[in-house]
C-alpha cells in the first residue's frame, strides 16, 4: 500500500531542505534527454513496487526477469510542448538487456498502467517513469542507458541511479529544480540524510 506524506510533514521537510540549500541554483545537476531533464533516478531492489501499479493488463507478457529484480524510478521535467508515454523509452544495462517502461505517474500521484500517455503537460509538473529492471552485478555501478524507442539510431543517455534501502521512491516535490542526478556522492548522501536521517545504499557506486 502506498504511504502518503501528510501536508504538514511535507511542509516541514521542504522547509528543512530549502532553509539551508544543499545545491546552488547556479549548478545544474540534471541530465538532458530528448523530452526534457532528468532530475533524479532511484533504484529499489525487490518486486514489492509492483503492488503500487494499478490496472495492470492481465494479458501483459510475463517479465523474463526472475532474479535480482528491482524497480527504477526516473523523475523528469518535460520541456514545453513535450509529451511522454510508457512506449517512448526503455532502459538498457551494460549487457544490452532491455527493460521497458511499465508505468508513468504525475507529481506524487499513483502509477496507473492504463494511463499510458501524458501530453501537453504543464512545464512545472514532474513525472516519474517506472521500469522493472535487473540489478547490475555486484561491485558494478548502478547505471543504465536510457534509449529513445521512437527514433532508430538515437544516441542513448547514461543515467546513474541511487539505490534506496528499505525506502519507497522519494516524493518528486522534494528534489531541487536543478536536480541531483549528477551531484556528488557527498551531496546525495546529505540530501537523503535530511529526508530520512540516513544515507542511500553505497551512493559512491553511482560513479563510473
């Protein structure tokens, strides 16, 4: 069951985060991709996130991933006039294995597999693309290539992920406008420490 943060707690967290900013507005830690900017990317080991996806098609082909399952959530801000759907992008690991997008949610909403397209999106909105992936081998970076499916030969975008331990995907509103995707391990550790009073699992592994 999805756990919601109450408005009062959210306000307190936001106040704490932005009263002493960890990220300068002059530094952009987001990653450009075809539809806009990736401001954060998180990885949750296990298959429990599947229970948070509503209206899954019962006739959908069974995933071939049965071991080292994880869910990768990528928070994006779209450029003006852009749209996003579950068919636009997929992730690929270092071995070339592909992982399709399984759901998209708007802001801190719910993942609904039947809502496959968001178009004419307000620029301020944040969207989370969700992928069911296989974890990288031990001692390898938590990194996947983002591939645009609608243009053959388009260059992939390398995306580092932060692996969360025993935590849900972070509320998209908590990420700074400048993003944290390319921030240093220390900055990322401090960011999560302010939210959860703990650091993400081995953040230094997100570097190549």
